[in-house]
């Protein structure tokens, strides 16, 4: 352990925390406790009493942490989630510098970027657990990319075509903008 000027360096502190089970047991238990407590409070399943909800959430978090597979699941998953969030924020910062003010397109960019990062995170987590036959593993994507990528492209093209407005919708929209009263009081054709 390195000791510099009265302080421990961060790497040795992280190693100490790892040796006492901070990342394997304590942090996943706190996360599960918070999530279960929030769900119980929000749904008022146990009449919304904070004391009962906190005890039930604490017991559930202890039960979950007692299962070693759950603890082993959280460590690679959340380290990859943190990496995915960093990639997404960096991408959004760069796009913000290039394009300027955010508009409607930002919602689509963040949604699709989030979906891609979710698939990437799950593939890394599946590879960590040697789940090569799992749908999100990189081996599965490598073996099935010949039909998955064309399917995704076809779905994107169909989605773009289906979401584009027809000529009638465009005429109605243009007419509505020029004469908003025409929807309720259509003009009779001149004879």
C-alpha cells in the first residue's frame, strides 16, 4: 500500500474495500435495498408505512446477497453500465458541440444510442459469465449476424416508411396552418 503525505492513494483504498467485500456484498445490498424500498413505497403494497417497507426491503436485500450468483452478476454488469454511460455522455457532448441547441432529433438519438449501449453492455456481461449461447453474447452476435443485421436494417426502413406522413396528411397539415377554421367550416366549391 502506498502512503503519500498522510493520505492513502486511491488504488490501495479501492483494493482494501474490495478485500472487505464492499463491491461484492455491501454496494449490491444497498442498491437492492433502495430499489425494493422505492418500489414498496411507490406501490403502497404494505400500506405505505416506511418502517415496514424498510424492514421488508432490508430482508429481501440480505436474501439476495446470500445468493453468490447475484453478487457475481452485479460487478461486471454495473462496471459495464458505468462505461456505457461514459460513452453516451461523451457522444452527446460531442454532438452538442457540433450541432448546437438540442432539438427533437436528440430524443431519437438518445433513444437509439441507449438501445445500442444496452445491447453492448449485455453482451459484455454475457461474455463475462461465459454465456456464449446467450442472446447478448458477442459469440451469438458473431454467429448470427448474417440474418440479424439485415433484419434490423429492414425494420429500420419499414419504420421510416411507416412513420413518414402521406400526401393527404401533408395537405391537411398545410391547409390547417393556412386556414385553421377550414377544419370546422369547410368552404363550398364555387359554381
